[in-house]
C-alpha cells in the first residue's frame, strides 16, 4: 500500500490486489453506449447535435 499526502494536505492511498482466474461472462444482448465528448455520439455511429439553449441564454 502506498499513502501520499498532496500539497493541499489530503491523503490518498493506493493498493494492488491479486485475484484468481477471470470468469467467463454470459452472452448478453447488444447495448448502446453514449459518448458525450461531442454532444452525444451513440455506439452505432449516430451523432446528436448539441442543443443551443445554453448559448442562447448566455446571450440574453
């Protein structure tokens, strides 16, 4: 285990754990993921543009 104190006086601890062999996961139905780096890009490649509500409100 490693304990570190940062310049703000906070402590962080990190540790490594060994585990046994990985189990095989059961088959599942396909899922869709969303990447919000753009506004939204779905895992099937569909892009959704960002609504402009915030920018309109900032101008007011």
